C-alpha cells in the first residue's frame, strides 16, 4: 500500500495534472499532490482533477500539507512535514480512516512520528534534491542503515519510505537497509518513458528476487 509513491512536480497546475496523469497511466498507484506556493483555489481545483484521475485508476490520492482541503474534498489522506499541522491534530480533523503520513529526518523525528500514530513515515532526504527548499541534512545509505538499526521490531511496523533525490538504480541498496518503500518525484517527472520506470520499481518492490 505504501511502498511506491509519486510526489507531483510542476511549474504550473497544468504540469502537475499532466505528470500525475502520465504516472497513473504508466501504472502508478499512489499520488501525492504537492503544490507549494499556489493559491488555495488553484490547489483545490487541481486536487479535484487529480482525485478524479486517481479514482479512474483505482489509485490512492494524498494531499501534501493541506488538512482542511483534504477533509473538504474527502481525499484519501495527507502528508505532513515537520513544520505542518501536527499529526494528532490532523487525526482529529480527518478521522481514523484517513491516511496520514509524516516527514522525518532524524531518529527522534521517526520515534515522534510513530508515537503520533502516523500511517507511514517519509524519511529523507536520501541525497541532495532541488525539489524541496530548506532541505534537511542528507541521510544517504549509511544514515538510513544506522537509523533503521536503532528501531525495535514494534517501531518497524510503521512503514518507512525513503525520499529525496532517489534514482531507480539506488532502490535495491536502499531496500537492503530495512526501508520499506520508495517515494519518487524528479526522476519520474522528467522521464519520457514513465512506464518503464514504474515497471522497474514495481518489480523491485513487489516481486521476489
């Protein structure tokens, strides 16, 4: 459910919509619409369009940051950064049946997210990425490995998804650290052959070696 996520990119609402549609057509099953710095009415209009596309493709639709809009349009859930609405507050607004993901960068962040009972954690960045401003410290493979080794088995029941500058060829070694899923943005957005990338990632994540 949480193992392969696409996070949208685009300079315009139309680009966000186009990229989401292409990823869905290529076989993606999880879209996070991340439209920072756009007016609320534009985000809502685009969100409704992407939500409709996700319904057509039986895909999960997650909104970045905007808890109230997620409630208004009945999105499948939200993803919240470290400075966004608290997960406990979002849970009160959205209810127990919605997906709430939370960003983490340190072991303390991860433990806090688990204690907040989020549904999954986006842990990163794996490497430098231009997708996000105010980037947290880079983790890399060693960072993932060290952090995962410090979690107990009960804590590891919360899915942890790697994020931040990930290339397709990074995925096998990332998964060896104990990370349970991958979030992709730039490499998929810029690709002219999204189906090949989606197929490759799905094979790595869902098919036995």
